[in-house]
């Protein structure tokens, strides 16, 4: 299950370091006066690199969702999503933005999906009183419904 609308800027950073997600979230917040944002970890995948049968290196790739606070119209939403995707040179984010443009709505996952857990909040910044509040209320409603 997910949440969608046309007036909330939402981003899906797959396989991206949290520091990079925060950098682009802060830049967009200041440049477009988006007031604030929350970051949710949507999934992670652990990798093991072996050499000669022994574990040489372990690492985790994480994916994050970002929800911004200020309400915008669809045209500005598309502008902001594309600006971040192109400036960051993040190919996964560029694919996400293209899909949002095709669907003509901005979407994020709220519940479990296959092996992916429920997205958990990892960071909050700035105001949380508009679109973020709306998202969190919807999230709570959906998760309570799914729990039965």
C-alpha cells in the first residue's frame, strides 16, 4: 500500500547513501522554500564480498524516501523532482521521476512489500505541519488498517 497525490514533493532514493539524500533534501528545501522534510528508510540489502572462500568485505545498500512539507502544484512538483534528479545525477531517482510523470501523481510506499519492511523514519528537518503531517496521518491510518 502507498500514498499518492499531486501536491506533495516526494522522492525515492534507491541505493543511495544517507549523506547524499540529506544533501539534496537540504538543497531542495532551501532553494524551493519547501519548509522541511522527513526521510524514511524504505529498504536495505546486505552484500558480502568473498575472496578465496573467506569474507573479504560486508556492506549494505539502503534506499530512502523523502517527503517535503510545503504544498505545491503538480507543475512545480515535477520541476522540483526533475531538478533534484538531474542535479544529483542519480539514475535511480531519474527513473523514479519519469514513472511519477507517467502516472501523473507522486507516490511512495507505506506498507511492507515482499521482503521490504515498512519504511521507518530516520530523519526529520524543519517544519512538519502541512504535507508531512498529512502523510503521517495517512500512514498511521493505513498501517492500523493493515494490522486489523
